[in-house]
C-alpha cells in the first residue's frame, strides 16, 4: 500500500445483514438459511492455508521473507504462479479499450522498511509531529512484515489513461472508466480488490481502488459474491474446518 502524492514508484461494502422487521422466528430462519447457502457454495477442496490464500496483515506479520519463484513483468516483480492470470487480466482490459499500468508488485520486507520510513519522514517534513506522521503513515502504508506485497501475489494496477494524467494512486480513480473496469472484472481472472469500501474494520487498511490480490477464480467469485474481505473469508473457512 502506498500513500498517494508522495509515492509514485513501485506501489465491499460490509457484509450486508439483511434484517427484517417482524417475528423473531422469521429473522432467525433467514439468518440460518443464509449460512446454509454460504456453506454449500464454498469452493470444493479449498483450505485456508492454500498458497493463494496466504494472509499477511498487521495481525499476521511475516518474520522473514517468503520463498517463492519470482518473475519480472516490465519493472514489476511478481510470484511466478500468478503470471498467466495477471497477463490475461491486463490483456483483457486492453481488449476492452482500457490499457492498464502495473505500478507495484513484490516488495521485500527490507524495502518496505524504507517505504515506511520515507512516508514518516515526508509527513514530518510537512510539519507533522512524529506521532501524527506515524498515524498518517499507518493509514496507507503497511508496517514492514505486514504488507501483502511481500507475497508476490498483490499488484497495484491503474488505468493507464488516469495514471498518465494524475501520476499517483488515488481513490478518485474509481470514477475513471478504465479503473472501474479493472475493479469490476478482476474477479474473472482470480483477483479481488483487496481493500474494498467499508471493510476497514477487518482489513485495517483504507479503501484502495488500485490494490489487487490474486486468490484464484473460485475463491474470488465466492468472496465477491458474498461481499467478504480476505480476512472474513479466511475466518469462514477456518470456522468450517477448511484449514
């Protein structure tokens, strides 16, 4: 995750509880039915510890670098396992008339330390106190060891047209047709918008229109259909014994 304005280089809604006014028994029935649907629709043979579901966040920090094969796409490094899906995603966007730019991919823990420190320094240079600088940095920049970019499965992708005009990562890009296409069609290629709107409570990261995470097509379809964050999906899988 990269804070807009200062970083241009390398770098839904809450689950809807449909409550109904009326008898308590009716409400309970609806809730139970929803649970049955979710269980029956869970992808077969999926496990919460599958390689494409590795969870890295502020509560699940990496103490050391992950070992995986890397490939470079332009200047962006990614996990080899998502190369084909990413290429298909970007090619499809181009075919639809929306060229996409890969802004950031894999980042090592050591590099993340630099990004984190630079963000704090940038705020301090703008006359913010140390505590204010750290607080603002935490809103958009993951602490070293807690960034999804460490996995090689996360990619920051922007509509080339929008990015060429603005040159930064900004949520106002959601109004751009190209960015909207990316957000709407990521699921078709096994990607999810990792930090959607109104999911800050579970992700602990503000909404980002550019940060896409590969989880596989079946997982992506389920997550999007049921408006889940990756954290909520992992919790559901564990609860159902799929770990």
